[in-house]
């Protein structure tokens, strides 16, 4: 059954990758793959996977018994995974709605009007740097959504915009890796106690910069010319349903709401989607009050209700399918087996983490990091002497630091390897194979350069352990 489960995943993965060849929307392929993986898991497994034996025994002692006990257990596990998946989907839906609402008010002109250059190289660097630091302050998923909206205001040609979108994915993931709130995997390690704030920022910022800069340097010598901007709507101020004050207010409240999300999470320890929903609710109230005296047509186009019709629901469903499929692999124990195989085969924390980063481009980095956190416990202080394996696993140890970098940036090598990539793929309808041909090698070069930078800074040959 393990082979059947992996076959379903790989077959579905191919349909997603070759969307344009099969003429089947990737959201449909992802949904079928995700649900089929769980069907195989429930119908094909006749004994509980080893890594879930303890959880199953607890459930059984609480009343589960008989032939259907295992199916009930898997149903319970599915609902458990849906808690995390739903949290991500509501976060994505809230962020997309806020961005669309700001866009409906032409609020991003506050930034786009200040970007005067049409030179491709200069614009690449501007977009990459903005994305890098926005990602650290917000998170890589939200930042990607915001930057795609900006690119639509700056670049008319689809092919050129896709190239910039690829740079956004690379920069967003690099920027999120060195911030405790920039990437979900770094946040997991931060909340779990494996890493502390100062260590994350101090030790990972430079490798993350390298991971962004190397692809940009390559592109600097490969692209030339100027971008063509979209046609500007020449409506006069009287015909525009929004005033300059309203545009600036909605932009300010929207951006402040996005910035508020990590603050809300830090203070309340509630899931990030709660802060996003609160920010959306506040912006909703502001726009309702702001446009209460306008005619019905204008009010509808500038309201959350009107904006929700523009949200790309297919992207949300695609994300649902992908996460369901990966959760099935995790529940079947395939990801744990992969992690154990890496440890046995490579026997080096640097090589293990580099491999985990590359593997995260195929499956989601969250379960990979979760599996690593489950496999390796934080070693008590006092055993971190040079040369000991245990020394890598103390709080702020090399393994945890490098894991945060690799899991955060390695997913850029494939567009479905990170939340940022999935969001960009859905918003811009980027073809998987196009990204593989045009962006993947650039992302891989940046990833390996950043990994090498970290090794040079902290590796055994240079004073680390």
C-alpha cells in the first residue's frame, strides 16, 4: 500500500506539473490527488503506522475498538490535519481579500508611483529588496500576494512579469528564513524552543541575503531593456469613485493590518489567521463607513463583498489539495522514513539539512520540519563540546539554525515547494514547467550559495562544530 500511496502522489504531481499539456486545471488535479491519498490510507492500511502507535493506543483505550478502530483513528487524524490546513487557507483567503480591497481602491499607487524606473535590471533589484525585507516583517506568503499585485501595476507583458514573479518567490523565501515570523518553519522552530530570536536574525540574515543576491547577479547579466507598463486609466478625479484621501487611508489600514498579524500572534499566541481575520474585519468596517454615502454601484465595487467575487478560489482549492496529499504522506510515515534514511545515509548535519531543503521543494517544508523536530530532541545545555553529535542539537545549535535556512529557502527550487510559490503560481497562473526551465536553476544556485555561506561561517573547519 505504501507503493500505491506514493504512486498516487507522484501521478497527481505529474498532472499538476504538466497542467497545460493535459489541459486539466491544477486545482482539480490537486483535489483528486489529496482525496485519493487519504482514501488509499484509510482503505488500504490494516495496521497503524509505527510512528502513530502511541496516539492510536490512547484513542483505543478511550473507547475505540473493533475492525473500524483504525478507520476512526485516520478520520481523527484527518480532522487534526484539517485544523492546520484550514488555518493556512483562512490566512491565505484573508490576505488575498485585503490585498484585493487595497487594489480596488488603487491604493498600491502609493508605492508604484514612487518607482519611476522602467529598466529591467534596476526594477529587478528594487522588487527583490522590497520583497526580502517585507517578507521578514510580514511573512513570505502575505508578501508574495502583495508583490504580485504591485507587479501587475508595473509590468504589462506576461512573460516578463512571470520572471519578476519568480524573483519574488526566491526573495520572499530568503527574507522569511532569517525572521522568526517570516516563514512558518522558522516560526515552528522559534515557538518550539529550538531557536531564539537573536540567533535567528544574527546568524541567518547573511546567508539569506546571499540566497537572494546570487540569482539577481545572474539575471543582471541575462536581462536587458525596459519593461512596458500597463495602460493607465485616464479617468479624471471626478469620475474616480475614490478620492486620494480614501486611497491612502485604505492602503495605510491594509498594510497596518498585515503588519499587525505577527504582533497579534506574538501577544495572544493564537494562530496567525485570527490576526488576519481581525485585520480584514477592521478594514471591512472602515470601507463600509467610508463609502456609506456613495451610490450602490460604486459601494459594491469597493466593498469586501464585491472584492470577494474577484478572489481566485481555484488557488485556495489547489492549496487544499496539495496540503491534504502531503498530510497523507506524513500520516503514513513516509516523511519520517525519508528523514531516517537521510540520517543513516548522509550522517552529516549539513548534508542532511541541504537534502531536507531540496526535498521540501517536492513536498511541503512544514511536515519535514515537524518530522525533524520529532526525530531530534533539543539537547540539554552542557554537552555542546566540539565534535560531539549532540552538540548540534542544543538550543540555537547548528542543526536547528541550518534547518531553518534550508527549509525556508530550499522550496524556491520548485514553484510548488513553498507557500509563497503556490500563492504566486495560483495568482499569476504560472506554468510549472516554465518555472522549472527559467527559475529553478537560479533558485538552486542561490540556495546552494547561501548554504555554503552558512557552512563557511559556522562549519567545523571554521570554528563551528
